[in-house]
C-alpha cells in the first residue's frame, strides 16, 4: 500500500512539473521578450543565437565600462 502511494505521488509530481514546464515554454513562444526588457535592448530578437550574441555584447560592454571606470579612478590618484 505504501508503495502504491509513493508511485502515485511521484506521478502527480511529474505531472505538475510537466504542466508548469509547458506553461513556461508556451509563454516564451507567445510572449516573446518579457515586459522587463532593459533599455537599449531590441525587442525584435527572434532566435536564441541572436539573443545570446546580444547578451554577450551587453556583458562585454559592461565589463569594458567597468574597466574604464577603474582605470580613470586609478589615474586620478
């Protein structure tokens, strides 16, 4: 009896995870970008490759800006 409840609860947990995953994937394909899109980020990005490249460029720019800031602060001292 305990094994039946264990298997049943496992199946219920898998079903819940499946439904949640389906909702998340559906929201990504229908909604596109989230409403909390940062400024300067194009909402016309369509492929994961473009999104990845855009994120890499954004991180690279942030790192370069931070390095430039620390460089100018070091020059001021």
